C-alpha cells in the first residue's frame, strides 16, 4: 500500500508553488522505502488468510481505540499548551487546530513536514514569530524520546520468554532513559554549560553539523525560564509517559480485536519499535514501515506474520483516517488551503538562518 497519487497532484496543482525539489526527492525516496518495507512485511503471506483475519476481527474494539486516540491527542495538546507558556497562555481551542493540521501534514506530505506545518499555522493564526514556537517542538521530541525509551526498555526487560540477549538490550534502553533524564535536567537548568559540553561531544563531526545541532539546541532552550519550574517539568514528563501509554493501549486493543492475546508489555514493545521506525524516511503516512515494525516486534513473540500484518493495518487505518480528516476539518475551519500549507516547507530553511 503506497501513497495515493492524488497526494502528488495536490502538491503540483496549477496556481500553487510546488513542493521544493528537495521535498519531492524525499517523497520518491520515501515511497521506495515504504514499498520495500511493505513487500518484506507481506512476503510469504496468503492474502486469503489476511482477508479472513479481517472478516473474523472484533470491530467493537474500534470505539475503544478512538477513545485512546482522543486521549492521546488531548494529552499532546495539553503538553504543547504548557510548552507555549513562554510566549503566552493559550487555550486548548487555539492550540489544537494547528496541532491536528500538523499531524494531517505528516500523513500527506513527505519528510515529516507536519511539525513545520504546525509551527507555520500557529504562527500565522496568532501572529507569533515561528522561531519562538520551534523551541517547544524540539523540546517535545526530547520528552518523547525519553518516554519511548522508558516504555520500550521496560517491555524488553519484563516480557516473558524473551531471548536473554534481547533482555540485556533492555538495559541499554534503561541507561538511555536515565541518561536522557540527566541530560534533560542539565539542558534546562544549566543550558550554557550543556551547549559547551555538547560541542565537545561532537568534536569528530563536521563543523557544519555541529553548528546545526547546537543551533537547534539553543533554539529549544529559549524561553526555558518557565520550564525551570520542577513541578512543571515533572508534569511534562508524566504527560509524555501517559500519552504514549495511551498509544500503547491503542495497539493492545487493536491486537485484541484480531484475537491476538499478548501481554500489555508486548504492546509497549510494538509502540517503541514503531515510534523509532517511523523516524526513517518513508512515504507520507508511514505506510509499509508500520507494518514491518509490527512484524519484527510480534513474530518473535510467537504471533503469526499474517495476524501481525492484519492488526498493523487495522491500527494504522484507524488512526490515519480520523487524524487526517480532523486536520482537514480544522484547516478549512481556520480558513486555510493546501497551498497555504506548502509555505510551511520554507520554515525549516528560515529557522536555520534566523539566529
């Protein structure tokens, strides 16, 4: 399953500026990655068995999945609202539309442009310089990585019948979580010293790469005087673990809907593999990559490849459709059009030169 052709036509419709050649190259490369992942995930599967799995699925699980999805984005909205405090106290009704438009952007545009679309829309709607908004987005990624490392490491360590070498790998995730928390503390409370230390760590990297990384870190550090409240920082971390816990619950329910009986820890493992898997360049919507992540996570636990793929499509589509439709709804509600979103592609370049 690949990106529908209308996605390409949207980007090149007459009267609008086309996506930059760089983004178009990302699209082609991403499509190739998605096709490769999908072929690997579907290899040796009988499509009649796949159809039978869908025929026998329990679709009463769908409302529960959508409830978890709602809670997931509600928590994301609350977290972004807190991260925006350095520039203003915005209500959820102001924060949620740009956020959902951004997630819709990830589903239809290549190169993870959703974050830049979110920044562009919020900046345009609230007359706020996008540089000040980007700091919160970068900080979000730090919180997400810490939460995902923690959940994935916990799953690997406590899952029964896991290969001992795999269990030992959980210690790496645990160490990564602890190190991440330590770095987060130093980053927030001792920012100048942290940036100097980061440059020393990157001494082997090209200077241009060092500058890019440090510019992003410095950008994210702006306005951190608000986040230096230990209570707020704790709430942000708790929120991050809760929202990804909601996503893991969605995966667990999707597996249950297809008659796959596994520990909730297995759902956390699938979540971690999938969340890190979609970071690689792929097609808009991450088709193929998500299916492969389900397969490599569940087959070693004794789940058939057919059931893993079927559950992956169920989970994937049950998120893709409502998120994309919500994004389009909010896009038209705030008076934007597709050509307006394409301007978000310029945010990345401007942010890199705005310091």
